[in-house]
C-alpha cells in the first residue's frame, strides 16, 4: 500500500517520498463573491479547487492561514469532481466571520483507499462493540465518543460507518 511505504520511508529518514505525497495537497477556495459566517454557528459553504486535481476523492481539513483563525473545518470525504464542493465550517468567534471570493477555506488531502464497512447501530446496546472497533481511538477518546453518543442518542439514526485513508 502506498501509505505504508511512505510511512516506512519517512521512519527511515527518506523525507523526499513524504514531500512528494504532501505535494498533492489541494486548496479549496471560496466559490461565491462573499460569505458571512454568523457568530458561533455552523454552516456549509461552497468551495472550488485552486488548480485542476489529479485525484478524485480527498479529505478536507482546515488551512493554516491566519485569516481563518477561529474557524474550524470538518474533516469530510469529498468528491473533487463536483462542480461545487460543500465545506462544513464552524465559526467559534463571538462576531461574524467574513470570507471573500477566492479566500482559501480548506485544504484537501488525497484519499488512497476508501473502506466501507456497512454496520448499522442504533441506541446504546450496540455502542460498546462498535466503539471497540475504532482502533485509531485511545480509551479516553472512546469514552468521550460514548458519552456524546449516549447524550445525543435520540438524534443519532442508524448509520453506515465509512473510513477514508488519506495520504
């Protein structure tokens, strides 16, 4: 697998392979003229890739630009072939955030593999077995997820879990 080879090379000190992979990172820019994200709120905004992309699927992440301070971007699997890519953002500030057309709103890392694991769960009875399968979470994180899912279980419908492996 490409990701495993990259990790092995990086551990051996071969950073050139790693830098080649990170070169695939794409910026999403705001598609509309101007967008105002209300204070302490969440919304979807439309992004477009900065340059033509060489891959179809990516995971969004927040950019490291100072202009986006106080704004979080949800890590989401997106299809870069869409005309407008939905980006979920959260304004943590106590005042509205104004974004102008062309502002970088997110970065995208290419996805190497998509692993769909259809497994439905609903309610607390399936929670322990489902959380144990999340090997990437440590025990503290599992406890936090368990607490949130129990608190909001009336809002959580049966879902299909999907994992994306980013480069």
